[in-house]
C-alpha cells in the first residue's frame, strides 16, 4: 500500500505565501499606467478656500456641505475645504477683483471641467445618439444641480426625476388620458441620457426594450417551439408572433404614442 502524504499549511507557509502575493500585487500596481486628473487652473491664481467663496456666493455654499462635490480636496489642508475651486479653479484673483468672468472657470461654458473627473461621460457623449454637449448646445448643468447633494435637479423622488427631462422634452410630459406606466419608472428606464449606440438614446434598439416589462412566461408549447404565444404579451389576447417581426413595437403602426395617449389605451395617436 502506498501512503499519500499531503502538504500541511503551516503558519510560516501562509505568511510566506501572503507576502509573495502582496509583493506581486504591488509590482502590478506600479506597472499600471495611470492618468492623473489635473484640476481646473486659473493662471496666476492661488487657492483661497470655500470660506472665501461663501462671502459672495452664500446661495450656493450654504447647502454645499451636503454635496458630493464638496468632498473634493485639491489644495494644502491649511486652506480648508476647496470644493468650489476644484471645479472653478483657484479663486484668489477672482476674490481680489470682487468678481469677474475672466478670472475664474465657468464649467457651464465648457464640459471639459466635468470630464476631468467624469471621463466615461465624454465617451458616451461621442456615441451616435447623444445630447449635443460636445457641440456646446447643451450643458451638464442643464440637467445636473452640481451644488446639490446628489447632483440631480429637482426632487430626488423617482417620479419627480422626469421633470429634468421634460423641462426640454415638453411633448412627452403629458398629462395623458392613457398614461404609459413606464414614465413612473423614470425616463432612464428606456433612455440613456448621456448617449447610446441606439437611436433616440434608447437602452435597447428593438422590441426587446418593451419586452423587458411586457413579456410574461410563455406556455410550454410556445416555449418548445421557440415562439411567443398569445398570452405571453401582458394585458393582451392578440397573437404577436408575426407582429414582432414587422418592426419595433413603436414603429410598426401599433404603439406609436409610447409616452402616453389621449385617444387610445393601446397607446396609439
């Protein structure tokens, strides 16, 4: 009989193995190319701290302590909080002049200040369907309250977040006699507001977008045949097997009024 011996994990083995893994991790971190994000700059200006900004801009700084942007720290700790200057640049020249537009950075004029941190959004705005932020026709602050706690304009309740979108997209606001319940879930349940590869900034390009909510479990026969039976589409007795092949739910002459209708409970104009 051959006796099989198994190595035992001793305290020394675990300590040595952990040290090796930690060393490999450090080597991997050192070898990674990192991008250092430079804060907004104003030539010849120094940081003065948020307290200096509050002397004139108390309407913004009074509630800025609860904002996520207030957590930014970019200067000597002796200066104090520098959340304002993280986006607007060092404010010594602005404060000394008692204001002005040429001695401070205004992120509303250019999204590059926002992109310094939100680098992923720059890529999204470059997608085929996106708000024209890069063209200068729309600003980040048109949709975001950057001095607020969650950077969202208006109430934070899900039903109220649509107010940001319908401020511009008034035709989709309603009220409608027959309301599409999807609006209660928020515009972002169907649209990607920063940009999408799909038309109209949709999160999906075809009927699969609608079927995320409207598809029920098909019967066994339909499942075996790979079909959607008459009862698979919620709240209808119509068979959609061929209809779904005719086009998207909203473009095949069926449910054109996807945001709501005043004439049809099937959301038709």
